């Protein structure tokens, strides 16, 4: 494994994606518990609990489900690529909101070309 520096919201987005894969049956809960513990150790158990029980985190989880389902639909050409991209942009917005609400500041990750969607 490799540890890299990422924004906190990026880490929580990753956990949300892992949980989505558990919920859809692709992973087992015990497979992701080390990842959860690793993040929890870094941010502290109190803040971790605040984040994962927040409406902002729930919004991020919903955006991940929407994106995941859109990507699946795109594999069979049931959805336009632009719709998948919009879903992914919505996920980016939710991630930014989480970062701002719980950790201050902006994400280092920058999405480009989205001025057309505003």
C-alpha cells in the first residue's frame, strides 16, 4: 500500500465509494474496515462520526450512487457521456461542500471545463 496526501473530503469520498461497493455486494465490510480505521485515526473518532452522520456526507454518498449507476448504464450506451460527466461533477460539488464544512479551505483537486454547467 502507498500513503498519499489528499484532502480530507477526498478520503471520505473514497470511504463512501468503498461502502457503496459493500452495499452493492462487490466487497465485504471487513475488507474496508482497515480503511475506515485509518481515516478515523487521522481525523479523530469524534470528527469522523460528525462527518459520516452529516447531511453533507449523505449527499456525497447519494452523488456516488448516482455516478456509479450512470457509469454502469454508460457501459451499455443507455446514457450519454455528458450525463455521466454531470453526475461526476455533482459528486465533486458534494466533496467540496464536505471539505468546506468540516475541514475549511478548498480542495486541492480542481475540476476544469465546468464553467459551462454553472
